[in-house]
C-alpha cells in the first residue's frame, strides 16, 4: 500500500490499523532545536479521542502518545520523530458479521477489489482512527509555527441543516466550551440536541468545519502545482468522510462581479493589507498575509444502527445493521484533525520558503 506519506520537507508518514496493536507516525524534516511540549500534543489528542462525550463513539481509548525517537532533553534532534499510540479497547467481534459483506458507503468493497485482502476489524487502515497519528504530527507542526506567530483555529459551523451565523464576530475562545465545538453557545445547544435526536433514531448526519489561520507570513506556497490552497485542499480531502473543500469566497464568489470580488490593496504603517478578503488570504497560490479561511464538508457517518441492504463477496443480497461503537456525527471530533492537517501544510511550506530568495 502506497500513499501513506504527506509533505515535501516536513514529511509525515502514518502507520497502523484501527484494531491492530498500535497506530503511529514518523515525522521527517522537523528542524533540530525545537522545544516540544508533549502536554500540548496530548491535549490535542484528547480533543480527538473517542469516548470523550455522549455524542461521540463510546470506544474507550486514552490515546496516550509515546515518543520513541527524535527528542532529547525536551528538544528535537533533527532525527526522525517517531511516536505511537497503543490501542487499548478493541472489540473486533463487533465486525465479524462484515468479514464477507460490504457496508454501504464504506471502503470495504474498494479495499477488497484493490488489494484482494482486507482487515475488516473496524475498517483496518481505512478507519478514522488513523487520524490520531496525524494529530500528533499536526501538534508538532503547530509548535513549529508558533515561532512565526501563526495561529490555527477550527470550529463546527454547521451540523445537518443547522448553520452558525458567521457574518457576525465570533469568540473562538468559546469553541472548546461545549461538546459540539461551536463557538456560539446557543447554536451549539441546538446542534447537540439534533445530534442526540438523530443518534436515538439509529441514524447519522454530517456537517461543516470552518478554519481560520492568522499570523501567516506573506510568501508561503508554490505558484504552480503546489499552490498553498491546493495543498490545503488535498490535506483536507484526505481526511475520512470529507466530501468538500472551499477557501475564501468559495462557490459563493461566482455570484459577485469582478469589481465586487477584487480585494483592493492598501498600505498602513509599512504593512500591505487588503480592504476585503475574498481571496481567503491566498493569491496566485501564495499567502498574502491576510487571514486564511476555508470550510470543510463532512458526509454523514456511514455506519447506521438500522438495517440497510447490501451484498456479500459472492454478490448475494444481504441485510446489514451496524454493530459496535460509532459517532452519530463526526464533526466535533474532527476539529483538531482539520487544525492538524492545516498545520502540517503550513509547516511544510514555511520550511520550503526558506529557499525562496537570498
């Protein structure tokens, strides 16, 4: 299986399966001398881990990170950083019924056809549990970026048909104050009630995560194939259940005239800014110093606690009903994953930008 590595200079390789002994990550290219706060890494993992609330999967995993290499006396050595999380609460018997059957909208069929052999326990490598390894790498990337003044904040802006009003100023310090990770407490209550209602009916629903990046310096991104927004898009679309990505004005931009959409430049106190930010902080594939913002759409979780029609490996019609522990809505736990992948992209481009000019 190829395609397990992401990045050019800040290179992240993940490994492991949902019900294997452990999952982990190797980070190559992290500069030496970076102080690592392992507590911050664990904090980000705690935000993603299962079993954290009544609206998430009840699989009980501490997701305790253990660094194996690359850190000495609290600082990176320049050698590859390796870390693992041991799996503690596997219940593989919950998946025996799908050993020869294909769950609708899961990777069961495509994995079987591509590899001829698949780990059906929790989806194996296709499980979203793999994203815990990304969060480790993303947390390291955040600490690298903090020295540049970069701050990344993601939050839930939509669950099902319930939408947060993002046209008004938001207090992003409130994002972690509720189970849904929505910065508006009243909207968060409505979202939580909707998730609980859908869960009670054995169904699932999707949502949208918005992300804002401030403090990003001018010049990150390569102008041809490795545009900053192109790499952000690839990073987000590589996350399980993601079906859409838009940055800046996105699809809504087609409704504006060019005279309305153009971001006019102005200079103040030696700094160049734009009066508007329809570009989302990126122009020509390169960051322009304005806040970067984008939205990521997640489909409803595929595993339902109700009967669905499918087929087995011989083509016979079967009835499937989800077993085990699953999220009724993935977006609350996906917030730190979106932040992590954004951080990995920015850290990679920050290192690449060091060679842009003398």
